[in-house]
C-alpha cells in the first residue's frame, strides 16, 4: 500500500521552512564568519541575497519560490512512482 503526498501541503511547508532558514542565516551572517560563507555561496543562485536585512528578505523570497517549486515537482514525481 503506497501513501500519496499532498503536493500543495508538502511544497508550501518546505518553502516556508527553507525561506525562514535562509532569512535567519542572512541575519546571522552579519556577525558570524561561517554563516557569511554560506550566504555568499547561496548568493550565487539567489540574486540579491546578502548579509543585510534587505538582502535577507530578497534571499528569503527566492528561497520560498525555489523550495516550493522544487518540492512540488518532487512530490508529484513521488506520487507517480509510488503507484
């Protein structure tokens, strides 16, 4: 018996979780050198993401859409393959 994933719930919860994580990492990077390296690495993909309040908001928005779309595709594919 296979269990289906609720695509909408899974993707939105992942998007919110990743968005909040990226936001707080941007805030933490203002005072932590190792967090700054993480922000710099993600800044390559999330244009405008930096270790500032405004940069954290921009990165958070990118992260929300990135994780939501990516996890929606993942959940859809899982449901197709779990049949």
